[in-house]
C-alpha cells in the first residue's frame, strides 16, 4: 500500500468533509459529550464552509492521506503562539487526526503525524500538542507510542443554564 500525504486542496474539501470528517465526528460523538453534533444545521455545508475558509490560512494546515485518488485519512493542525511573557515557544496543535478503516494500523496515522512533525520543525515550533478524549483508549495508546505524554489535565464543568 502506497499512501501519499499532501496538503488539502480545494477539490478535496467536500470529499474530506463527507468521507472523513463526518464519519470521524460521528465516531467521536459517543466518546465525549463535547463531540455531540448539532441537529439544526446542514453538517456537510457547514463543514465545507469551515474548511474552505481555512485553505489560505498560513496558521491552519490540513493534510490528507490519499490512496489511488481516495482520501483515507487526514490531520488538521494550527500554530498556537505563546504569550511573549513566557519562555515557551510556539506549538503546532493537532486538532483532528482520523484514518478510515481498513487503513488503521497500517501506518497512515504515523505518516500524517510525521508530516505534522516536519511542518512544526520547519516553522520553528517548539512542540506538537493535541487533545485526546479520556475514553479513546486506542488513540491514547497510539499517541503514547509516538512519544506524547500528558502535560496537563483539562477539566470540564457544565455551565448551569438558569
């Protein structure tokens, strides 16, 4: 299997949303409450608009994994700058990483993260960060194997309405 990793192109936006992002979002919905999808809008149209708006943003990057013309995975990341009062440098934050079955376990996610790492280094970022749901054991194990470690715990509380 030869999978090409490349930047997202305009022609890829709708297929990415329909074939990768929406299945990813539906898969993640039961993992954490914050992943609950809106039921009062066209998810594909909203997803396409969001992705298309970010195509020309130098601080937001999306890479796709392509096998024979088919999109089989993607990673989306953005540069996050530290406030100048801190000694820490910029970081490249991976907001999304998804690989379709049957490509899981075949190295595609690793190839996508390799591209993230190369981009982070080229941009002078000090580190790569990401969030992973506590209940997503498979992803957590993968990230730990790649050298990611827990650096902080994000705690969440619902705001009472009323």
